[in-house]
C-alpha cells in the first residue's frame, strides 16, 4: 500500500508518492523559525536557504519598494518591502511650494514668486462715509466732511498684508495703485516717487519720512504703507502744497522690495475724526466703477514681481 507523505517548508507544500526512489523525510520537522522585524527567516530542515525578511533592501525616502527574494525550494516570493515615503510638495516656512525634481527637492521659481505676492493682488482698503452733518447720505456736497458715525471721533485702523515666498529670499514687486483719497501735505523731508502727479498738484506716493511728524498742524488723513523687511515706508496721498477740502484720484505705479515671510503694516488715521467726501470720482477698472464709492478707497494690483538674485 502506497503512503502519501506531506512536507511543509515555509509556504510550499510537496506531495509525493511513497516510492523507493524518492527521498525519505522524517515524520516530524523541526520548528519553523521566524526572524524579527529586522532579521531573516531560516528553514532548519531541507537545506540552508535563507528567506530574507520583507524590505531588507535599504530604500531611500521617496524611492521604490524594497526588492524581493525567492527562496530555493520552489516557494513563491516573500512580500516586498513597503513603499518609500512620498517627499514631494513640501511648503516652506513662508508658504512657498517646493517640488520634487530628479535631483532632489527644488523650488519652482514662478510658484515661489506667486506665493510671495498673493496677498497683494487686488488688496484694497476702504473708508466709507457713514454720517454727515445736516442731511442724510442721499445727497453729496463737494468738499464736505463725512464720518464713520454720528460720534465723529478720531478713527484709526491697522491691517496686515502678509508676504509669502521663502525666508531668506527677496522680491521686487511692481504695484499699480488706484483710488480716490483726500490729499495731505506731509513733512518737507519726504521724497516723491517718479510717476506721480506732475509737480505733485494732486496726490502722489512719497517715501523715506515720518508722515505723522506734522500732525500737530496738518489734520488731513494719513495713509501709510510700511514694509517690515527690508524696512521702508510709503504714504499714498501726498501733495506739496496744503490743500483745500477735496478728493483726488490716484493712478500710479511703483516698485517695492520685500523679504520672504515678512509683512506690510497698513495704517489709516483720519487724525481729526473725519474725511473729505468723494462726490465725483470714479476709477475705471476698479470697483465699484461705474458707480461712485461714497468715501475714500485705494486698491493695489501686482503688475510684475521678480526674485532678487
């Protein structure tokens, strides 16, 4: 009578008929020894073949799974190593996007620049009229003063414009500034930027001064744009001669330099509790055009932006 004998080696099973020309195996095999997570699995019986543990091949982060080995004796391959960790698309401290390239982590220059200036695109400040003496807001008289509310107290407001990009990098950003603002004669040491109103007869942008230093005798509104790094301050509504009550349109382009991860502090201060009401000026291409904005406003649009070498 023929006997069927079964030997299990690892995950393979061998079945043979009990013929005299086949090798004999002991009735009991030694225990299957399993290695630790970092070790190997050995089969004591049936030869000295070593079955490697999955993922024994070292795989760099972001690489392919570890190679697999097939032990002798006909069993199927052991499981391959787990896949490497994906390292693409990390974000820098200041929020710029890095991408994985064939040579390692690289930064897409245009993505970095776009990230640096994203908060400046279309940034806008508005100071609407809420109250005027003697009548409601349905009528508007040129040169009259309006206030946020009937309390008519001094109003000041600060806002922060964050700059993205990469810390350690700097960017030259060209801005187009449009709006309608009451003019102010700032201190004489301020520098007028090119491209403003001819002879500064209507509002132009100035720099490199303390615009608050003459508030003791000039009560018109202050519109300040202060970059924290590298430090630089601008004012948006300067004229050289002390103006009457009026509102001017502004449409000027200027270039600023900002560091990655810095901020711009915006400050509006009406100094004496009111602003000159805008009764006539609309700005084509800027909301609420063609409607009139009842108050003063300004909008920044990014014309160009470059990474400083």
